[in-house]
C-alpha cells in the first residue's frame, strides 16, 4: 500500500484541498458501497470503490468523469493478499451511459469486503 501511495500522487498530493477528493456514490446504504475520486493536478484521477459487505456486487455501474479505459491498479481481494480474486483486471472501458451525475460509467464487479482502485488511462 505504501508503494501505491508513493507512485500515485492523487492519493496524497491534494489531501488538504477540496480539489483532491470528490464523492461519486456515497448514498448506497442498502448495498454498503462507497465510491469516490482522488485527484491531483497533472496526474490521472483515481477511482476508489469500496464494498463493505461479504457479498460480491456483480456489474455495479459507477459514474466516471471521462470516457475511456479505467485500469485496475489495486484490488484488496487479489490472491496476492489472500483474497478470492474477484476483480476487473486489467480494467474496464466506459459504457457510454451517464450515471451518478457523471457523463459516462463503467460496470465493475465489487469484491466482498474489498477495495478496488482504478486509474484513468484515456
């Protein structure tokens, strides 16, 4: 995790400004899911998806600010960490459907009790 933070300034460079964080989905109490963006000037935004239940959420639509490919750069459910390997490697392309008040979206499988992070690749 330390290496991830060092390699991706969006996770730390704008910690103390409102420009560094943006909620995407903070209202899904029924599924216990939180989604947010981390941003830093001059770097690609990161999309962080958190599933706080022991249930896999298949095909969960997440709004994104830009069309293109979102590369999975971290999956806490990876077998590398002793998980069940539910994920979206190597990433997801946008669908052309607006969602969460954003112009486009991706559909992802959210691992049980897991966190996945995606970097915008364009």
